[in-house]
């Protein structure tokens, strides 16, 4: 469910990640970072994951890569259930899934030259010698649009954009099929952002990669993604084709997010209520529909019953009253 029509490469079923935390004096609570997410990402596509900060996007991405152990739920990569793999099998399979983080300066080791950074996975997992890795490093540098001489530089000698290209080259070193891109351009200047985004697009086309692209930037995701999921407090509120969600998304939260992007469209301002208030604490998410405390259409049932994702028109929407709301905003 919630997939397009292609072959799914990554499948997530009822995924939950709670972080136990201490509160106050000897108190315990759980952060509901991801709370029952179903998702299918197809071979070769870019799945965009959007939502405000704190909605659980990074946690979901990290769980898929098994950088975090899910609290419950299952994850498949092709035919293999990642959540059932252990030891060597898990280690091997996991190499086909990689991640690129937001801040390249922070994710690169400041004491390692760029070439060493890219060669490291080759040396550890493919047992290549420094000599053997050298040619492959030069090739990877060229792939990400850098001169092979960059191999000798330290991160502080490189620009933010160059550092992010190095992080991408390192992620590509073991020929992954799937890459989680967690806000990969949000620490970069706007002009550099476009170059990195175009590089990612080109790499996807040339290497047949599948992406999970995490961002809070709707313009960016509309440029890159084939399908989009809108996340709010650990849950998916709407899933569908990128254009259907980003231009005609139906869920009140999707409409509010879209409305937060300043575009000169008075018509839209009339029909869509802006997002009010702050995102509630993930320690105690609202009962029923999590968005209800900020939703202009919320009523009693929304507090009592959690709305499941269901197919409504062109997208999947988690809202009890979506038909009514849509009738109201489009007339
Ligand atoms: P996003 O990437 O959408 O901004 P995150 O996945 O980073 O959201 O965070 C989701 C929620 O989980 C937030 O409330 C965040 O504070 C919390 N969280 C993330 N990592 C941890 C952790 N290691 N321990 C406790 N809470 C965490
Ligand atoms: Mg994040």
C-alpha cells in the first residue's frame, strides 16, 4: 500500500521508534519519534520526506539504515528483511544502504585527507590497500565533480560544497543501491545547494540509485522527488505523487505547510488556513489525530479516534473529515 506501481526496494511496516528519556526527578517518559509508519520506496525513485523539525524524519531514515534499532516494526530491503538480519549478513546488506548528513564539516573527520575519507570504506570492507584504493578514489572524485588533486586536502581546506561532494563520494564508494539524504544541502549557500542537488540527480540517473530525500524545503523536494510523504509528530499524514502532494495536497497539515511558503498567490491565501502554534511535545502526542490541536477543522472524533491513511482521490490521507474539508476549500 501507499506505493506507486513500480518494484519496491525499501519497505517499512508499522515502524516505531521511541526514545526512553528521564524527566524531572526519577521520572521516565518516551519520546514518540516515529509511531507506526508504513512506507514503500520504489527502485530508482526519489521519495521525499517533508515535515517540520522534530517530526521524526531523521529518526525514520536512521532506522531504515539500522543506525538506530527500531522499537518495533519491520523493514525490508528488496527480498531481505533487514530487521531480521544479524551479524555478518546484516553487516554485508547494510553496505548497500548509505547516508549523507546535513553538515559535511561535522560528518567528515577533520584529521583525514579527503582521499583517506573516501578510501576508508574500501579499505575496511573491500580490504583494498591504500595503493589499490587510490585509482578508485580518483574515479569517485571525478564522479562527484572534483579534481583528483582534492584527495590530498583536509576538510578545513575545502568549501562546504566540496566537503559535501566528498561525503557523497564516500557514500558511493561501496556501490550502494539506496541512499538516505538527510537535509544534504541545508547547511550550504543557495548557489551551492543547486549544484549539489543537480549532482545528486545526475548520480541517480547514471547509477540507478534510489533516494530517500529528507528536507523541510518544499521547493527543493518538488524539484527532486517523484513521491512525497508528509510527516507530523512521528506519523505520515499524507503520501502521494510529488505534484499531487505539493501542489494539491489535501491534508490540513499539507495545506498549512504549503501555505507557509511565501508565494504571491492571493487565491491560495484565501482558501488555506495558516499553521498556528508550535508542534506539540513528542513526549505526549495528542490523542486521536496528532494534528488536531493545530487543525482548524478538528472536532470531537479527531481526539477519540486515530485516522488511518486511506486513498482519497490522488493521494493517501490520514484525516476523518478530508472529503468535507476538500469540498469546503475548493468551493
Ligand atoms: P526531524 O529529523 O524531523 O527534525 P528527528 O527524527 O530528529 O526529527 O526527531 C524526532 C523527535 O525525536 C524529536 O522530538 C527529537 O527531539 C527526538 N529525538 C531524536 N533523537 C533522540 C534521541 N537520541 N533521544 C531522545 N530523543 C530524540
Ligand atoms: Mg532531521
